[in-house]
């Protein structure tokens, strides 16, 4: 007898359901306003499931924050390959921040950026900080610097912030000036333009460095 194929509509395992519902609820209301009982009820698991899989609420929240970061790390892989041009490297770095299709994680991170929790700051410092350091080193190299300066670190953060802002405030942009991105629905041309600006700003920093005695 041929074995039946598993149903494509089979429910997620309890651990994944907990993560999915926790991310949604934390994003909607903030971590402090959501109880573990609510999360378990939404995920359809028994009240002890969070303790079993994550030890406690903080452990669950830490994993909720870690998963989007792991995805970001994978999407950024190779952005600083020496074989790439500066424009292509900046393009690859900015793309994940422009094309964020995880609405729940974006909502959660936006909430955290307004009022960061200790767990969020710990996750950012350990997992995201090294990525930005690599980006800053890349920009410094193309600016003719041995190490990133404060201005280069600011440039790295500024480029990412511009890309992220397009993603986070897209509804506002469309409301104010719907014509601006009408011919660029996927923000592909916008990403290229941001990379153009990035190259110009790196050239500016290179010129400023050349003036320094």
C-alpha cells in the first residue's frame, strides 16, 4: 500500500505556533501587555507549553526577536564580497530593509525602536551590531580609510535608515505623493537610487579624508 502524502494544510507544530502567535500579539500590543496565557490560547496549546519550549516569557520573546535577525543575516550573506563593486554591495545590503515582507516582525521591531526593551537591545548588540560593523568597514575601505570613522558609522546607519523608512512609512508616502512610487511598486529603482546616493556619499568622505593633514 502506498503511503499517503502529508496534508499541505497540516497545522504547525506547537513550538512554531507559539512563535507565530507571540510575534503577532507582541507586535500589536507590546510584550508587556500580552500574557503567556493569551499566547497559549491563540496558539491552541496548553498553558505549560511556553515553559516546556522556551523556559519562560523572556525566552519566548528572545526567540521571537532572533528569528527575523537570522533571516536578515541569511539575506545579507555576501554583501561585502570583495569581488562586488561598491554600488552592488550597497544595493545588496539595503535590499532586505526595503523589501521586508514580514509584516508582523516589522511591526514588532518598529515598536521596539520606539521603546527598546533590554532583550531587544541585547539581541541587536549581539546579532545585528556585527553586520553593521561589516558594512561600515566596507564603506571605509572604499573611502580610503583603514578603519571606519564616526562619520562612516553614521553613513552606514543613515543609508540603512533611509531604506527602512521607505518600507515602514510606505502608506504615508503614498498618501502624501502617490505619484512618487507609482512606477516603482517593488522599490527596485528606489533601491538603486539609494545605492547611487551611497556611492556619492562615500566619494564625499574620501574627498574629506584627502583634505585631512
